[in-house]
């Protein structure tokens, strides 16, 4: 007997491999999955503007990346003794205006170059609700704790999202002919909207994503929301706030994603690198012991074998760590 409704995902015809550049943009769920790929030493870039939740802001950020936008003083605002951009997460805010600008533009320059050679673009939408800054009439990615009176709140329609991304995808594909796009809706519920309005918001995102996958052959959908809601229908898979996924859910969704988008060689290679990552976290009782010396030597030997067989791998950080451990032993 079956006691759960498992979500089965057919393997994609387009597989992510280690030589592939991957760009993640979107909600905090994007950072969960992106962090796992970063840990396994994939060539990835994660949220160059910081966390973004709504499709309008994600689209605006992508256009800025594609064009290599250079932000200027006129793009910044001040409040609470800090300078910030409404397009960016508060992690880019700074008391010094010039440092704020350099942090923003330096990050865009790096990601603009990464995007040129990106093979897979993964976009995660969290909510269809947007906040519009009344003074500029622009949708903001972050309100930066300014008074609510400065903003108006609206629900995007399916048509608005689809029209926006139809133009965006055409531009991206024109500049990056081999680009493949993966859309997903974050499994994190925006409970402050209430149960009904959160459902309306998620439904809007799901309908828009479905329409875009119908319009573009190079656009796929990964059912993260459905896995959380239908496959893992239990609060034991959530954090204490009962809203955000816990580590168990995130790992399960990651496994579903990797099974669908990684080929056998990539899966095997990722498992080998995970062993090295786990070994790196090992804390010896006696760093100067022969046992620890042999342990580090074994890891370095494995790194050499992997990089000789797969020269596109960058395991420099792991290699430096174990070399340093040998010197200290």
C-alpha cells in the first residue's frame, strides 16, 4: 500500500554538468539549493542582488545583469543612516554611499560575466504580491524597513508576469543561445498574507510558470512547491516557524532536483566531492599525529585524481585546506 503521494519528476533532456555555468536568482529557497551546489563545487552564482521574492523584481534584476547596468548615486536612497538600493537586499546597504555603490557594481560586474556563459538559469518565485514605491512608482525588491505609507501593495496578474517574461526570455535567449531556464515556485508559504491570499499568490505564480513552459521549449518547471505540499505533507519537515523548510525537506527536494537534472557521471562526481567536503569538516583529536597526516594525504591524493580526470573542476580551496593541515601537523 502507498501511504504518500510521491511526486515523480521525469529526467530532463537537458542535464546540468560540472562544466556548466549555473545562475540562481530568487527567493531564499534559491539560496538553499544554490548553497548545496556551491558546497559541491559547481560553477554557480547565487542571487547577485540578494534575495528576491516577486517575479517583477527578479525580472528587473535579470535585465540589469544582462545589460551590465552600472548603478549611480541617483539609484541610491538613504534611511536609518544607511544607503541602499530598492533593487537590492539589505546585505548591500552601507553607511558609506561610495562603498554601497562599489559593493553593488562590483557584484554586477562579476555576475554579468558569469551570465554571458550561463548554461542554466534557475528562477524561484516566492510571491505574486509586490510593493510599489509611491515616489518612484517602481516595484521594490526590499522595503528596507521604511514606513509602510511609502508603498502601495498590489497582486500581479498571470498576464503581467507572462508578458514581462516573454520579452525577457526572448532577450536572454538572443544573447545566450544555449541558455536553458528552470522555473520553480518556492515551497515557503508567505503566511503573513493569510492562508487565502497566500494560496491566491502561489496559484498566480503556478499558472504563470505553466504558461511560460508552454510558450518556450527551453523553459522547464521544477515542482518544489508540489513536493512540499503533496509529497511531504507533514509539519515534521518544517522549521520551528512551521513555514520554512527544515534541512530534511531541503535535502529531499535537492535529491529530486539532482536526479532530474544531473546525469550519472555528474551524480557520481558530486558524491565523490561530497566525501571530500565531509572530510574537510573533520576535526582531529591530535593534528600532529601520523594518523591525521595520512588522512590529509589520502584526501589530497583523491583531489589530484579527480582534477586529472576532470580538469574543469576547481577544488583549490579543498586542496589548500589539506595542504595547510599537513604543514601544521
